[in-house]
C-alpha cells in the first residue's frame, strides 16, 4: 500500500482471507484504509476456556492436529473435497484443474 501510495482503500476478505484484512490493520494501522469488509469470517477463538465456556474442548483440536500430522496429504484431500463439495459439484462447477490448482497451493512446502 505504501509502495503504490494507495489511500482510502477498502480491504475485503472472505473466510480465511478475513484474517489477512485484520492482520494488515493490526500491523500497519488504518491510515491508508477507509473501510474493511469481513465476509463470512472464521471465528477468531473457538477453544473452550473459563472465559469462553461455550467453546469447543481442547481434545477436539488435539485430534485435528494428530490427523493432519499423521497423513497431511490425505487430510488435505479430504478438506478440499469437503470445501468444494466435490460429491455434488465435481466435474460441473468445480473442474479437475481448479481442484488441482488448490491442491498444488495447499500442499506446497
């Protein structure tokens, strides 16, 4: 934003992209930003604690971590299958190439 000398910008993010909007604002402030738009943001804090009694138990997150570390490629394929609803939209609204492009980004190290 500084390099391009942008002013009065609108930052918009969807889902995980909302974290990028909030991260930018937290890091650089809002001097160059007029507004931020968070579309379907992911909740920022899901863990059950004394301060967040309606959160999810830590064991659930431990299970996610173990599963992703146990077989990361299989977990990522399952995530993308669900994300794109391939059982419904695969080959019609979501091409094999779109899936593969997402896979390439997600599995890159």
